[in-house]
C-alpha cells in the first residue's frame, strides 16, 4: 500500500526520506528546506495519513492532509505542526472550503503519530483504519471544531505571508 502510494508520489520511491533537502509548497513557490531527521521521522506517518484520508500530493491535497493532521492533534510530534501549517496555508490560498472540510474530517479521527511506525506497517490495513477512525468525541462539537479551525487558519495565514516572502525571494516559481 505505502509502496504503491509512493510510486505515484512526486517525492520519490521512499517519500523523500533519504533526501538531504525537501521542498515545501508556499503558494505558487517551492521552497527548499533541509530534510532534518525530525522531518524524515514524520514522513512515513504523513504518507500513511494521505493514504487513509484520501488526500493527494497537490498543493490543495497537501493542505488537506495538513489540516486533517492538525485537527487530529499532531502536537504529539510538535515539529509536524509547522509542516502541516505550511501545507494548510497554501491549501487555504487555493481552496479554503476543502481545507475546512479536511479539518472537520480530521476532528473526528486520530493520527498515527502516537504509535510505533514498525507496528503500524506490520498491522492489517483494517486495523489501522479502525484506529484512525476512533477519534475523540469532544471534537464533534461544532463550536469547538470551528473555533480550533479559526485559530489554526489565522496562524496558517500569518505563516503564509512569511512563506510567500521567502518564496518570492528565494523560492522557485511553479505552476499552480
């Protein structure tokens, strides 16, 4: 499953785990960043979240996956919050409604970051899917979901301004 997903991914057969540098979307720009050990350790989880949530690797798809992960409380791995906010920021630029829907979906789920990746990769697909779908009930409260989304969207827009300045200055412009 992961091998098939990565075969179609623009990030390479290993999802970019062995690369020294990675690229993040910043609106119409790609910004080159160092592929730190912390980022590398999150890639497999993030790719699995793409698979189970159904979001692709486009700018909007990365934004959806970022919003989904943030809504699932990815703070267990704090460095993923920045990466997910950057994806969410670009997604908000292109399709705010899809990013909101992804956040709402994530609010009903839980992520895999709390689990050992070796155990996740050796488990049955249905077992992993059941784990993801077993989210916390308090997040089904509409007020809580929209309030959290508003706060994260605000942070994402602030980050987007920074990323666009960096992208304009140092990034490589690509087609949307």
